């Protein structure tokens, strides 16, 4: 990686999406909760893939997509995430670099294959995601590019990163490296169910390590277990330096 | 494969397409002739892939796409083509079966990887294709499912199948099996450049083995080396039982 200044380093699950169209009956038959992201194991991934229609493969992953978006707007970004040395890993690696994002995380040479997310798009344009984390669970503190984190204005992490067990330690280490270098640390909550899975960790980390928090309305309400958006606003104020909260057609609120 | 009656067995190159957008300057820099299909080797495939933008992977191949179209219209079809036992091969295998097409060709367990076609789409909506045939070159007569060919009303082959060297013998064998069973044999010319590469073979095969010929105007003119569509019509009449010729916005002509 060069030593040019970086706007953002993103850390997240490196995933190839497999998209197909499905009807409501398919979701019912296969016990899929519409609009959610569910973690699945290898067997379930094979079973769902066998049942799904012809697919379209495209590199994805929450933070990785954000970094590609940053690069498309002219920002200078790098991504840290784990793929295997298989064809899907090669596709992910190619795509994110081709989008203009530096990506130098060591590739796994053994263990589970590159992560994939089986996505069913229903006629109402909702997407139902089923993620097999595969090689992404191998991401650990040893994969952090300390030099890149040290020279990036912001280190940005996705909440989904809490699902693979080693990545939490990597997040904490990355936050320390960033703060020691006088940089900012940012987190997106990713998904209300992700918040349910990791609420205590998230609250502790936001209080101690996160400068900039991204969430949508459902996620921020889930974090503080409140029904009301205004209550959530009161809770988050003072909990971190900046909170950027999106509300769909109601616009967004930035607290700073 | 079951013993249900088949409308069509398609034989062709089993290919995964990798699509991206590119501007005219990209085509010039990389010496790509707009709108054509060029065969490339593994080194050129790696070089072009490294230069291309983020891609979108989708199973393709001329005859394979036709079989998926047949299935979508309610037809009963099978496909014969060669992939390797790699991830792209698994994607191709899944997609064509998920489209409702039987696909039982033995998978290569060694040799080159599954074929891919790097496709550059320019702002004028033209596509420029670069095909690395990979495992598709391994298709041979031993891969023909004689029972399927024997019970399919039509055996349909793509002209692109002439590019891998062993496939020509497979075509001839397939035509014999089909005719011995009292079935029809069909060929699409695929591409004017493909016709240039294989004109003599095509003329011989159409005279001796092809009952139903598909071509567009450029392809049929290239086949008979005439500038005029009417001249081509006179040539093809009597050369095979049915000729279905497409002419873009001018409609199509079926000679029977």
C-alpha cells in the first residue's frame, strides 16, 4: 500500500452477493423472513443455493460497498476484509480494486471459502439476505494494516463485523491504533437484528471508542430499546461526537 | 437424466460472462474491436481482467442462453457443454439447472478453468466480447449424451462450438446420432467472424448434416461471400430444409 493520505479505511466482511428474483411463496417455503439479513452455515447455504433461481454475482459487503461509493465520489479509501484464494475471492479482490479502493489484506490459503450472500429480491423490491460468512470469520487483529489506519482520517467499521468472533478484537485494536494516531473511529449499526445480537458490545464500544456513529431509525431505537425516535436522540446525544441518523422518507438527523 | 421427451438438446460452450461498462477510449487502449467476439488466451484474459472495472458475473454461452430461453417459454431442454470443477463451473451448473434445463455433462477435474467471457459495454449499448474458452475446449464426442440426443426433437448447436478443436468431431457425432434416431439437426452461425474462421466446415456440414439453420444477415452473407441478401437467399435455398434468417429492424425470413 502506498503512503498517500487516506480519507477512510473501511473494515468489514468481504462478501460476494448472489442475487436472484423470488416470489413470496419461496420465502415462506424456505422459512425466510423478508427484508432481514440472516447468518447461515455452509449446509444451509448449499440447500438455499440449490433451491434458488439463476443468480447474478456481484461483489458486496456493507463497508466494502461504502468504500466503493467513497471512491466513486473521488475519496481516497482502503478496505480491510478477508477472502480465500478461490475464484470468488479473486472476483472480490478484482472488483474492489477496480473500484479504486486499496485492498491488501492477506488472503486466506485454507479454511472456508470466500463469503457469499444469497439475496432474494421479491416483486415488492424488498431484499432478503442470507449470509454465509466463510473466510470472513478468519479476519483478526493480525490482518489490520496499522500504517493505513494511522494515516486515514477515519476508520469505518460495519456492525456486521461483530458476527465473526475474531473481528470484535480486531475492531478494538483498530480503534486503538486510530486514536493513538489522533484519527477518528466510525461505526455503522448495519441492521436492527445485528443490534439485537450485539447490543451490549455496541453500547460499550460506542461509549469508549466510536466518534462517528451511523444508524437508521430502526437501528438506533433497537440500540437504546426505545419505541420513540426522540428518546433515541436524547440517548445518543453525548454518547459519541457525531451521530448521523437516517429516517427514510423523513430525511436524516445529524447530531454534532 | 430422466427419460422424459425433450424438445431440444443444445450443445455449446459453457461460459460465465463477466460484464462491465467501458468507454470508447478503453476499447482503443486495449485494442478491442467494438461489437465483435474475440477468442483470447489465459494471459490476455488476466491482462484484460486486471484492466477492467468492477464486474458482474452471469452465466452465458450462446446455446446455453438459448436453452434457458426455451425453458422460460415452457420447452423441455437439455444442455451439453464443459465446465471445470471450480467455483465458476459450479455457478454455471447451478444457473442452467435453475433455469429448468437438464445439464449432466461430466465436469472436467483438471486442465484449464471454466470458460469466461469478458464483456465491455460501451455507452452506445454495444457489447465487445473477449472469450477465454478454458475448460470448454475439453468438450469431445465422449461427452455426448446419446440417449438425450436420441430422444430430442432437435439437436441444436452453436457455430462458436467450432472454435475449440475437439468440438467439431463432437458436432459430427451428435448429428449422426440425431439423424440415426430420425431427429433434426440445427445450427446457428453465431457471428460473422466465426463464419470467416470456419466457412468451409460450415458449408460442408450444412450440406450434409444440418436440417435447420439460423443466421442473421451478416452471417449468411459471410457464409456465401455475397454482398447481397437476396443472393444469399438463393444460395441457402435447397442447402438445408429450413433456414431462419434474422435482419434486425427489417424483420426475418424463414425459408422452408
